[in-house]
């Protein structure tokens, strides 16, 4: 929260992901001296592209989609002539078959064994009748989904996928996650959308998206360049250690591994849990307790380089079945024709807990990916040239039951901290997209400039979200 009417002359921005960069860009644009501290040796955070020789792939499949024309213009202006427009193609692998995603009734009926389709529809109808007799609670993910899709579809798809993605029983996840991320209409909605395509009232199911030639990391790269052109500085390999108050003048002192730095104000885009720890006794004990109950899901990516071009045209494929350890795979060459100079790549995503056996590399994920890819019919073992691994410790904020109250405790306390604004996916503990992080960063800068509050601008309704 900024001090009313006082414009800071020097601001430190924590994190050079899209939120931090957008904040720094906006501050530098209005003449504020800005310094960004970033732990890694490159900008981009989660929206990073990993390059190795003639190959590149993103830290998980990233498509740029926004419902706000000004945010599309923002990225277009950063990368003139570089944005490809793509027709989304994604599928789900279920029961040994591929189904279109978002689901379409005709496709389900054509591919699903008839007894399964009948069971699905009966279970859905049973659920509707039950919910008239005893209206169910909807606080957790499982009841939210069962109510809209029936128990059978939950058991085949939503339940196993969710368990794999989050490592938690779905009944322990808040229904907020479902409400924000499942934009597929319930079973009745899928039937309605199939029979009366023009009349569907469902939220945005993203049909087309944009993607920068050269990888998603180019957005961050271009922003970083513009910040430096505007006089800002980005200090890479700077890991924050501690934040204290500057005596008398207000503002903060930042201790990072590269030394000390001071500023009148701070924009945070680091995980809010880490930010609270860095602030130490600048925030009260109950806030530390609430923050320590917030958790992130980590992600390990395994990229396989192949000697042949793949036939599959999908951008990504969801793989809920428990017999595959990974939960999704993506094909970078279908986003960007230049992603692999020769052959192709497939990137497998395995979510985990930071420090567990997957994270620590005690499981042979490359072998699991090869074996899985072969079983899915994507390639043969002999096509695999090499594998590469990448990790993200804070890939997903976990919306466990009780997360909303904890997040509110933490964010309310941070709101009360003068000269500090927190933003971004990590800084607000929000499962949001790139366009949201860009906008949050700009709003955070404007909050320091006395032009509104981030949390007011981001009191979102479910319509704000796009599907995953
Ligand atoms: C697998 C996956 C797929 C996704 N797909 C899409 C998609 O298709 N479309 C879409 O719009 N969005 C997608 N997203 C979401 C998108 O990546 C994020 O919303 C966005 O990139 C978050 O930006 P941010 O700046 O808020 O956070 P981050 O990108 O997490 O930035 C935080 C920065 O802080 C730095 N940092 C952390 N700790 C420290 C420290 N102690 N000291 C210094 N620096 C530190 C980090 O290195 C990082 O650079 C996806 C996310 C994932 C994980």
C-alpha cells in the first residue's frame, strides 16, 4: 500500500517474472528509478523458454490468450510481427482412447464404449435428482464436480486427474479451483452446446490463442530490454535474504546475495509465503502462521528430443490415467515451427512436492516419459535422442480447504504495510494466467503512483478466468 500522494522516487521490484517486469516497465515509463532483483540468470519466471542448441521449449505449454484487447496490444507492441495465431488443439487420453478437449457430446458418444456413456448419463441424472431432494454442499472440489458432471465422469476423469495434479484427495481441495479453472460446462451444458451450438452460455473456451515465434520467454525478454532502455536495471542472480525498514526515511533495506540496496517502496512478485518470511517482524505473528499454511505444487518437466517429426497435431494432451506418472504432455513444434530444427520434441509434466523423490531426481522420469510416449503411440523408443529436465518449485498455488481465509489474512496484513505492494501469481497466491500477471504488475506500479489498488482491480468474478 502506498503512502497517499507521495510518489516514490526509487522502487525495488522483487522478481523478474511477467508481473515484476510489467511493474518495473510501468514505473520506469513514469520516470521512477527502478531496480529489479531476480534469483535466476534470466527474466520470465514461469513464462520462460529453455534453449539448448537447435531446440527450445517452454516451462510447460504456454499460450497467450486474453479477453482484454489492451493486453493483446501490449504484447503485440513488445513483439511486432512475431505473434503467431494458433487454432487450439488439445485432447484427453482416457480409457485407452483420445477424446477432444473441450469435450463434445458427439465425440464422447462416438469414442466411449456405449455402456460407459449410458452409465455416465444415468449417474448424472441420479445426481440431479439427489440434489433436488438433498441440496448438496459445494465447498470442496469433489462435490462441485460430481454435482455438475455426475460421479461416473468424476471417477474416470476429474478425480484421477486432480489427484495426480495436486497430490491431494479432491475432497481436500477447495471448490474455488474448480470454479476458476473448469470452464467446460457441466454435462447438461455439454449436451446443450452440442444440440444448440449458438445458444451456449458457457464461459470462454479458448479456441484460438497467440504465441510468439521463438518461445513464450520472448515476452519477458522484450520487456526486460525495454526496462533497461527506459533506465531501469535488472540484477540477475540476486536472491533476497532479508527486508528491513530504513530508519527515519521510511522505505526499505534489501539484503540480497549481491549486497544491500535501499528504496522508498517495493513491489513484490515473489511467492507471498517467502515475502512474509523475508519481512520478518515487519508483519505480526498470526500472518506468519497463516502464510506457513499456504503451499505450492512443484513441477518437473522432462523434454524428449526425437529424431522424427510427430504426427500428433495437439498442443497438449491431458493424461489422467494413474498408470502414467506424468499428467500432461505438450508438443513445442505445434506451437512454434522453429522449436526444433530437426526432428521434434515432447515435453512431459510431472507435478510433485518440492523435495520429494520426483523433485530430487530419485525417479527415472526420462524412462517413464519414453515408456509412456511409446505406450501412447506417439513415437518409438528408437526415435529418442536425448532428454532434458527443468523444474519449477512454485508452479501452482494449492487451493486446499481453508486457503481463502489464510490468503485473506496474509494479503490484508500486506495491504496495511506502507510502501509495499504485492502482485502476480505468486505474490497474490492466485492461480492466474500471463495476461493477469502483466496487468497485476502494471496495477501494482500504479498503486505506488497513487492510481488505484491492485486488490480492488483484481476482485475477479469467475468470468475473468480462461480454461486450462
Ligand atoms: C505448466 C504451466 C503452464 C502454464 N500455461 C499458461 C498458459 O498457457 N497461458 C497463460 O496465460 N499462463 C499460463 N501459465 C501461468 C503463467 O506462467 C503465470 O501466470 C505467469 O507466468 C506468472 O508470472 P508472475 O510474474 O506472476 O510469477 P513468476 O513467473 O513465478 O515470477 C516470480 C519471479 O520471482 C523470482 N523469485 C522467486 N524467489 C525469489 C527470491 N527469493 N529472490 C529473487 N527472485 C525470486 C522467480 O525466479 C521468478 O522469476 C502456466 C503456468 C504453468 C506452471
